[in-house]
C-alpha cells in the first residue's frame, strides 16, 4: 500500500510503500476512499520541519528540560542520538480519513461499512473502534470528512457550555474557527469572529459578525455589539505561538466569563485582569474525553455513558448526525481536490490557503503483480554468509534505535523484515538495507536463507514466535520476556522437552553483559562469600500506571516486562540458585520491593519507586561483599569502596551491555552454541517473575 510520511528535520513529504497494517483486537482495517488535509495542523508540521534547530527549540521550550535531564542521566552521545533519531525518523501524517471497512476485529463494525476515522493519509489504515464512526450512505462524503475537525471544535464548545442567545467570540477564523462558528450559530448563539486577515465575506456567509483582530479599538467594537457587557465566552482557535490572542480574549470577555483555548497559543496570562473578572480559563484537548487514553484508544474500552456523556467518539458521531439532519454543511470550506498521487501539488497549495484540501484515492487500476516489498525470491538471493545474516520481526524504537545499529557494526547482513507500523518498517528497511519488507512473519520462519532471527515484537507475541523459531531450527535473539503467563511458559517447556535442539535462543538480558557489571563481579563478587545486593529503580509514575506497560495482556506487567532484567542481573552477580522470593507492595503509590534469597545465603532487594524525582538517576546497583561496596549509578558510573578501591565514568553514554549482548549472540552462532543450563536458567527467571506478578 501507499502512504504519506513527513521528515520532521526538513519538513519534506513523500509517498512510500509497505505492507498493509495488521489488525489488533477491537480494530478495523479500512480501505481509504478520501482523506482531508487540515490546513492548520499540517501547515504547522510543514513549517516546523522547515525551521532551523534554533526555532525548533524556541517553539518547544517545554521539551528543553526533558533533554537536559536525559543528558544528565544518559550522557551526551545517547542524548544526541535520541534527538537525531527523533528529528530524522519520518512520521505518518493525516487524521481525517473516510473509507470502507475491509476487515474487522470489532463487534461494532463489519466489512462493507462506510466509516470516518482519524486514520492517516494512506490507502489502508487500521483504527481502533473508539476512533471510528459509521457514515450513512446519503451523507455527502466530502462533508463527512470534516467530522474529525468538527469534533475538535465541538469539544471546545462543550467546555464553555454556551446558552441560547449568548454572545460568543471566536478568536481565529481559520478552518477550526469557521467550524466552531457554524456550530455555535445552529446552537442559537450570537457569534463574533476575530481574525487578522480579511475574512469578512467568509464570516458574512455563515451569519457571524467579523472584527479584524489587528484593530486598535477591539474592546470598543465588542462593547458596541454587546451593550457594554463584553462577550459571555471566547473560544481561541488561532495558532500563532503568541500571548496576544489569549490576553485579548480575556480583555473582551465579561466578568465571570469563560475562555477556552483550542489552538496553539503561548499561555502567559495577565493575572490581574483574570483576577478582577474571575475569568474561567480552560484548554480543550483535541476531540474530547478519551483522547490519548491508552485504555480508550488502544484497548477500545468506552467510558460509561452516564458519567462521560461526550467522549471523543460521541463528539465525532454528533457532527455526522448534524450532517445527516442537514443542520450543517462544510462544502464551502474545501479549497481543492487532488488525486492521492498528486500529493506534492496539494501541499504546495496548502501554503497559500486556510481551507481544507481533499485527497481522492483511485482504486480502479488494480496492480496485476504483488508489489516488490512482498516478494521472497528465495532462488536468486542468498546472503554472502548465512551465519552473518539476520531477519527482523518487529520494528519499534528499541530495534531501530538501539539494536540494529549494533548488529550493523557487528557485520550482520539484514535479510527480511516484518511487523511494526507502515512508517517505522519503511524507515528501517531503507536505513538498514533490508532485502524485503513482508506482511506474513511465517515466511521468515520458513525461509531457507534465514538462520538467525531478531524478535522485537510486543511481549505477548514472544512465546509463539519463539516456539516457531525452535520448530524451524532458527537461532533467536529475543527481547525479554519469553512469556507473559503460565500458559505460554508451559508451551515453551513442552516445545523443548524431548526435542533435539539444532539452534538456540538468546534473551537480551543486556545488563549482565555490561562492562560495569563484569567489573563488579570480577572485583568483589567472590563466589564463596555471601553477598547483599540492593537494586533501586527510580521510574516515572506513568510508566507503571498508564500506557501499554500497564496492559498486562500485552506486556505481562512491569515485573514480567521490566523487573525481570534486575532479577537476571542479581543471578549473574551471585551465581547461585534462588531458593525463596517474595514481593511487598505499597498500596498508595504503587512502589514495590522484591526480595530474593539464594542458596549460598546471599540476598537481593529490588526496589521499584514511582514516587521519586526524575532528576535522580533511574537505576542504581549496590553490592556489599567482603569489606567492599560496589555501586553502579545509571550504568554511567561505577565505584568500589573498601579493600579494592576503583572508579570509572562513562561521560558520553550509558553502558547497559547491548553491544556486549549482541557480541555474545554472534559468538554463539559461530560456536553453534547449545546449552541446556542456559535454557533452564531463562525458564527459571521467567517462572519466578510470573509467580511474583501473581500469574502462578
């Protein structure tokens, strides 16, 4: 399929090709008919991309502190690479998509349904059911495309709770401002539009008053229109990164009035006037309640109707309903229509218009052959050295930014790629010169030219993929964990029992391979002397309470998905069997402590803190042994105090052991490694994690 991507570093937009996106639970696969370019949001992305690095920093000052903290904790090189990767990783663009459902894993939609979603500019998109609504056949499709933008406008309107015959100012009369005005008009409000361009006629068409916001006597004009009372509320829809629109809005709003910000303006409010008038100020968040909520947008869990009357989906449905009742239309807001292939002309036009532009997708010319990204020519292509080739399943940030650069430096030849979003897989294929980008991972497992596989998929997929690799005699470098529940672990054990293993799997418990970890073990971890280890993990609350890590069905939870690293690290230092273990939780702030007892009487405590400061190092390892104390701070510094004093700093980056872990994998390939003790140790760690997390 074809889709549009934009490079954030220079603003360049190009058309790309890749496999159709895969469906997850509660999602639908949509074949696009039309999509809409939003003049405000997409022009902002274009201008941001074309701006120099100084302007990027000035316009994103809220991110500067995050960069400084990363530099402090992770080092100069890691910080630079993170910023460089962010700026040079293209993103998919677009968020107003209309099409026909082709496949569905949602009970709400079936193939053949016409739907509106916030999908990208792409021939095919996958969207969760809570970001998708049905469109009646008798509604004009071009009008329906405005349902997403209409929901943004409607959410801001709901916040001010307008009453019939109230005077409402709309500051900024671009695309969103125009839609806001239309909705307010049919709601019975008196609308006054303010903008610094000559849009009097546009305002007149929909029956609203218009004031040039550059006028010096705005307050006087507003007073004349409102009987010297001021407007009851102001909705700010401008996008100038200036403090003027908001402060002007406060000035024209009456006492006890409301001001809502939909656009992107600098917030530097004049306290005295807000205090004197007791103005209520609020920022509107996109389409409405549910936006950016993982459980709502990714898992498809709805908010109870009686408690959250207007979610983002119900706001989109409202616009479609208004169109169906012929109470509103948007046709005059369309600047021009283009075929999808003529995207360059469309974006050139975007530079000179504040109206919407529509893409039409032409499916009349079906290709007779499959696109080249889906071809596996096994007969004519053979890697130079089968031992040094590797295929990738999963194309997320960890693979692209951490692992693949190291595999490349270690001389691996990249073979086939499967999985991830359309944009991420496209970038990886191009950057690392993968032979093929394919839709079906089974082709990788069955490919005779693939002996080694790198698995970087979401955790819940690891077990089945590992089993496929074992059955097909593939060597696997796999991210932790290998299983997220007892059922998966049992399947892996059954797969290994009684089978002659002609390959191996290497789990990337990278911290045990770190140079710092090896220094501590070699210098102070005498095998015959019990050791006491304390590992502190200072992490952010959102990593525990929000996002995919909190979704145990996909991640396995924080113990299986993350704390497993530190259990493995403790086993590395102590080199003895864990004989007892326990976990204690702080019910108020979600902190927890894992206790490990070893056969040689050593102990380890792993403390997870979600209530600390982000300015403090995230990871700290302390080992007390035989008159020595060894400390690793954030895998940037190591210090030993006692009989064997030692210190070492890494100024430019963390040394977490990824490079050494990949080198170990490479050595195993060369030696045709097979070690049942290693397999059993990994299974033991997995079983401990599952029991600590309550899975056993």
